[in-house]
C-alpha cells in the first residue's frame, strides 16, 4: 500500500483500518509518517495509541520521546508497555528518569521488565543503580532482565 494512503487511513479511517495503518507505517520505517503517528498517540482508541507508539520506535523517531514519555501514565498497560519499548528503541536518554520512576512506582511485572530492558538499551550510566536493584529480585524474569541490562549499561 502506498505511503500516502496509509497516512490517510491513519488520520481519517475507521477503527481497525487506523490501527492497521499505524502498524504498516512502522514497518515502512518512513520518517514522513512521524507527525501523523505522534498525533495518533492522543487518540481515544487504545489499540491505535498502542500501535502508533511501537511504530514510532520502529521508525527511530527520537522527536517522539516527549509524547512517548507522556504515555507512561496511560491507563492501558499495553500502551505503557509499547511506549516504554519505543523509548528503548530510540535510545531516548531523556526517558531515563521517568523510566526509573516507573520501576519505583509501577506494580505490573510486565511494565517493570520492559522498563529495565529499555534502560539497558538506552545505555545511560545514570540508570545503573536503579537497574542493579533488580538483579537479586525474587521474580526470576525481572532478575534476568536486570542482569542483561546491567551488562549493557556497563558496556557503555
């Protein structure tokens, strides 16, 4: 499908058409899609926000970092998770402090694990102490993610 048609579907389509357009735009990795995808992050449709966040990560849209950081407070766990993933994918250093706050405040194991991974991907040494706290965590999935993230952070 043509890029222009996908953007039109994203902005003016209905339901699943918009959600799928966000996914396809991410796969294209086309920078021209970034403004439309950032706009979709404010949409009331949870699936659209979710897919738009991940698409921005796939594209490597560093300019989306402030809006993705805003999504860390989204009421939907899936949206928060994909915003966190996208922040890691774009290596958004400005997201380190908000992601550390997620580690401290979030109760969802899935969200905490994603935050640990993204902090490792971002590679900012300021995250090291926060991630190291999880190396001995009683949850093996969190401990494993933390060990890998610490390894990545120490390579920076």
